[in-house]
C-alpha cells in the first residue's frame, strides 16, 4: 500500500518579488518529489499543503 508524507509551507506576499521567492521555493520542493495539493490565501500571504509518496511501504494487511 502506498503511504504519503505531508508538509506545510507559508509565504508572506507583499510585493511582486515575493511571488518569485514563492515560485522558487515550490520548484525546489517539486524537484524533491513534493506536489502541492492545495493553497490557501490569507491576510498575509499563502499557505500551501504538499505531499509526496513515502519511501516506506505499509503492509496491505495492516
């Protein structure tokens, strides 16, 4: 059975260059196998939720 691990990243976005930093950070995580599953806009920026398949496999019988 596949297992996943999750991570949460928060970004403060006040200027256009902040989007470039956000994009760069997400591209770095993507290169590590992470995938954004959702992003939420808040008063001060964005919170992104990521997942990737874990290298640990859970037994189907568990």
